[in-house]
């Protein structure tokens, strides 16, 4: 699994002109599922997201976890994180099909909620408008193959 995690002051997802989800301070997480991913990768990436210490402490150092910072999560499915861009037209054969991706995406959301986080989501496969006010900016790339 791959995730682009951005620390935000606020973020939202709008679908067909209707706000689907909105958070204040927290993480906007764009999440991609690979064809070979399993529940183990979903649990691993959820654990990493929930434990990243990138909120500032009283000394201005990135040392506070999202839970300790009172942060929320907005998790949006993003199959394009597995794009093969060797040609000018990206290919997506490494991105999991919905029958594999949806349950794993939902498992990541459930794992984060089980850790006490308020989690907003997009709608898998929908055409979404994602807005964010990046804080820092702090943006991290996570890949379960490297965790």
C-alpha cells in the first residue's frame, strides 16, 4: 500500500457539489492499494499513519502524534498512486481492482477508527474534489514495502 500523508489545518471531499466529509487539524491521506496487498499491509499502514509524530511540540519540534494532537483523518482512495508513468499515458495495472481494494481501504479506515480517530472518507471510485489547507507544509510518502 502507498499513502501520501499531508498534515493539514483543514481538508474536505466534495462529490457532485455535496460535501462528503470535512476535517479540521489532522491528516489528509491519499491511499493506494496494490494488487498484491493483504490485510497485513492495511494494518501496517494504518498503524504508521496513526503513530506519525509530525505535529509540533511546545518547542516547535515535530514530536507529537496525531492522537496526542487531537487530529482527525480524512482518508481518500487514490488508485493513481500505483500509476506506471514510463509512457506518457499512465497505466494502472498495479492498482488493485475494487473487489480487492475496497475491503482493504475500509480496513485501514476501521483500524484508524479503532485507535480513536475521527475519520472522514471519500467514496471509492467516485469523481471527488479534494481540498486542503496544508500545514507546514508537511507531506510524507509511505509505502508498506519500505516500512
